[in-house]
C-alpha cells in the first residue's frame, strides 16, 4: 500500500489485533479474493478517496437517505454514514452463508407454525414453554390461524458476525419488521456511480433485482383464489425512522404506499381508498409492529392500524407480511434454541452455529455470568438497536454492578454471550484507512420459494474500538460484494 494511507492495526488496540481482518492476512498481504481491489486501493491518492466520500455524502443528502435517531428531538434526522471501502466475500463462502441463513429461516417458519398450532416442540421439551407462551411477542389471537403456505416470516434479516478464527456465527434473527435493505441497494448504486472502473474489473454478483424478488414473493402468498393480487406497503408515516425505506421499496416495487387511514375493512375484506373508489387489497407488507395493526384487538389507542384487520386476516381474506406473531421467533430468549429447531423440524445439522449463549433464567448459567460480567456481553431478551446492553470489557464498575442487580432481580430478562472480537474491514476514517468492526445482515425472502440476494447489508462500528454497529448509535454501512470469480 502506498504511503501512510493504509493503517493496519493501531498500536495498543488489542481488539483489532485479535480480530479477523476481512481484507488482509496477518503478514499484510491481501486475501486472495481481495487481491485485485487491494492493488487498486494502494494506487489511489488519499485525496481521491476523500473526494469520493464527500460526493457520496452530498448525493445521499440530495436523495434524502436519512433516518431518525431514538432519543433525539422529533423530526431530527441524520445520514447513515457510508464507507467507500467495500466488504467482499468469495463466491464459495457466500454459498455456504446462503445455505445457512435459508436453513435457519425455514426452521423458524416451521417453529412459528408449530407454536400457533400443535406446539410439538414445546411438548417434546426441546424449547421450554414458559419463554414462548409467557412472552409479550406471543400472540394468542394467532392460535389456529392458517397462513398461506405456512409462511410467517416472508422477509427476514439474519445478523452474522465472524469470530477471531474467521468462522461466521449467527448473532441474532430479525423477523418482525427487518429493515436496512434500502441501504444495501443504495450503497451499491453509490459505489457503481463513484467507482465504475471497479465494476468493470470485478465480477460482482448483482443485487438490483431484490425489489422484483420481494414483490414476486409477496404476490405468491396471496389468499387462495386471488389470481392478480393487489399488494400495498403499510407505513406508520413520515415520522417513522425507516420511512425512507418504506417509500423507496414501494416505489421500486410499483405498489401503493399506504397508512392505516387509507385502508378499511368491510365484510371481512380489506379495501384501499382511491380516487376511483374502493379497491380490494390482498397482501399487506406491513412495516409497523403488531401492537399498532388493529385497534380493536391490540392497542385501542393506535391511530396507525386498521380497525377490523385481524378479523379479515383470521378469515383468510388478506395476507399480512410478516405475519402477526412472528416476534416470538426473533426474541433473544428463543435465539439459543434455534439450532435445536433446525434438528427438530428439518432433521439437519445447522450450517452456521450460534454465538455461545448463557440463558440467565438457568441457575448454572446465571452463576457463571455473574462471576464473569466484566468479560461478557449481556443483552435484554426484548432489546433491539444495540440498546439495553452491557459490554463488559468497556463498562464501568458502576455499570457492571447495575446490571448485576438487574440480573438478580429478573434473570429471565437477560442472556449473556462472550465478547467477540468481531472481524474488521479497512474503513475510511479521519486518520485514513483503519480497521473497524463489522457485521453482515443478509435478507432472506420466503414466499413460494426461498431467495437470498447475494451479499446483504454490512454495518460498521465507526468509533475506534467500538463493537456497536447499529446506525442509531453511530454505526455506518458498506457495500457488500459477492465476487463470482
């Protein structure tokens, strides 16, 4: 690499020294699939990369690719920082990941169908009944409801991390209203605009067909007897943190973006108000949580949903994607049991392992975790977005003791995991290129078929030494390349 543009491991940053570097081997030479890009990057003046980064920021501002941040004033929005150095995966590695996330989502769909029907896995003692049936995400209203094709999670995001040995592991599952795919698509468009020469010299698997796959999948799960289904995307409105994505996907699929007030139910059918009169709706790709979907069943004060929607749903007259009640399958208290679900429902061994996890409702696990809190990551089972976590190695004594008291009071609300040295990828920061920790969220689409677009969303923890990649806490994103040769 030319000059001082490429910083390898910052002195004293032990976490980076222990981590698997996606681009470089320990001796500084590039990994085989990165060799061509590594050579190209080494020939780029730092000023050109800085210029391209500024261009990307300006273009994202112009397009309006922003998100709202939890805890900030209403209407405050930010850009998600975009890094111009891509994360690349060789084709053979991607194929294994594709098999693994598809297998996992197939098992989770089988689990959801079982939970809301025969509950065989609970009766067999493979998954304990209490964290399922007493969970806030379990919806008794869904008991016995048949959904088209038995598919509950039509869109899933599976978060993967690579450990210090280079092995991918599943960190968590996102099945309620998984977000981020618009950034995956826009990141690719941005890279093609900024660096067209890279796409001429590399065989990078395309991802721009995602909206088409999504629409085909949604149409394939329409209610029985509907030959030409009308699909809509239901949003909470412009103040939602992911509204850009809602509008983007609706536009890309060529479907209507609607709010609850645009829909109504009559005779167990859902209709959309249009300038030409009511139009029947067959499939709702909802981007709002269960609690707000139907004020007659869930939160009566909700102004976001559609009164009577659950009645039409139970009657089989409309498909909701993802299905009501999918949240039970991505709750962190259920996550440790997914490998056993794969064995129970599919008769297969998991392709991708979980991160080792201590379930703190268990006395033995709790005793271990309490004795090793400074070494562990502790998560609330209902938490999301990187909130409600303790990262032991970076926590203060007071924070550790606070979590110790929380766990003692309500152990069932927490799990613990080792602090992984997440893999790193060179990232453009103020001091030049330096390693930053990353994860990967492939998106799995389930309809008549199961599809995974090659790549996914790579999120990057931009703070030096940070392990938190969530955009709401300062994380950024990268384009993800699957190299076909």
